[in-house]
């Protein structure tokens, strides 16, 4: 059900994400906030199992899909010289949510019904709509921004979504887009099973999550600064090497220390992954159609988050241990790194010179 709902949300993202090239962020953002609130309320009030995939679709589409997409598209479009730092600031909200909300809601479930917690989430989301309208009342529109100048991509032009889809570099980046979303999601999705395999209590494993989030926030801020100083083309080919180390450590770890070090490297990649890909699309394909292009990339990532838990879960049921899977996942990230080194290394010669 989770995989089905998430896969459909990825498909819809390809179309819906392009709306950020047409409408103001304040308007489409407010609509998505209200839709997210309705989705949370539906999770609380839905009485039948067969509607669960629909509710999961709505949550994934309005939450991880469009909410995150709108934020990063706005920052990638409106900031040039400080694009890396702007993206890292925008992503702090997502990281703060990862750090606080799981622990907070699990703790609240001890004293409150889980349905009430979903209704509280709906209230929080719906309150975001008027706040966004107020804060962005002086917002620039995509059309006015088009007149005031934008960043050009490879070959000194703006690429459309269809041109990007047909370009060879996009396909070199596909494994790098799929991998973190698929295998990060799979790791956290199967956290109870992982704790059992590692002979740890579930509470011990969950207690490491704030450490992971703190590392990811630090890495995200550092990567934002590094993008502006060193440049995306030099950094992005190597951003998934920490994933190789992380999953190798998860495969070998026999106690809390090994898992904790693994979370350190997992957090490094999560931080890098929050800023570098968004800067990559803007720098290599231009910003005029960045909403449609980023939506296509976001759909690939959301699809990865649907595939990862499903494939990993089936493998567990077929007798492929999670530690064996971790070794295969580390090998996958070696492959994705090699493809980025080749692809980005060839493509950076097509980038325009400094404005």
C-alpha cells in the first residue's frame, strides 16, 4: 500500500511540479498546505483499509513531494551567488521536522490516541497557509523573474523538461537520484527489524536519530557554503561516497558504536543531498524551467522511496538478510558515484562562463 501510494504520487509530481513555473509560490504553496491538512485529517478519520493507499498518496504528494519541491524551486530560482546557502536554509525546516516530530509523536502516542495526533498535524498544516500568504506578499512571480534575468545552463541556454529528459547527463544522474531516497527510506522503514538483527532494543536505535539529524544539518549548512565557494560541478560527483561507508558499517556493526558511526556518514550524505542536487539542476539546465525539471527529478526520488522499502521487504521475506542487503546497497553507491564522475566530468565543459 505504501509503495503503491508513493509510486502514484511520483507520477503525478512530474506534471504538478511544473506548476511552480506558472503560479506564485504563495498561492500554490497555500493550496498545498490546505491539501496536506485534508490528507492528515483523512488519515485520522478513514475507517476502511482500501482507502489507505489513496490517503498515503495524498500525504506523500502534498508533503514530501510538493511542499519540499516548492521550497527548493523558489530558492534555486531566486538566488544565484548565494544559491547554496539559500537552499541549505530552506532545507533546515525538513531537517528540524525529521529531528523533532518522530520522537515527539511517538512520545505523545503513550498518552494520546494516534488519530488525534493526525488531527493536530492537520491543524499545523492548515495554519501554514495564511502564514505563507502574509510572509510572501512581496514575492516575485516566475514571469517577472523571467524578465529580470535568470541563470543559464549548459551551452548558455535554458533547457526545457523534455530536452533535459532526452539529454544523456540526466540518465547518468538517475542512480544518484534514486539511491538515497530508496535506501534511506528502506533503512528507516525496517528499523524494527534492523534493531532485532543487531540485537538492540528499538529505543536504542531510535535514540541515534537525533545524532543523525544533527550531522545532516551540519553537513547541509557546510555544503551550502561549499557550493558557493567551490562550485557544484566539483562537489556533486563525490557526494554519495559517505553512503558507501555508512552501509558498509551498518553491514559489519555488531554494537551501538558501529551503528552510531554509520549514522554519522549517513547524516553526511543526507546533508549533501539536501542542497547539491537542487543546485545541480539550476546550474546545468538553467532556471527558466527549473520547476518542471526539478519536478521530474523529484518524481524519480519519490519513486525511489516507493521502491526501496518494497524491494528490501520482499528480499527479507525471501531470506536475503538485511546485512547482506547493506553490502549490495554500498556497491550500488559505488556505481552511482562512478556514473556521476564520468557524466559531470564531461558535462562541466559545456557550462557557460561567469556572468
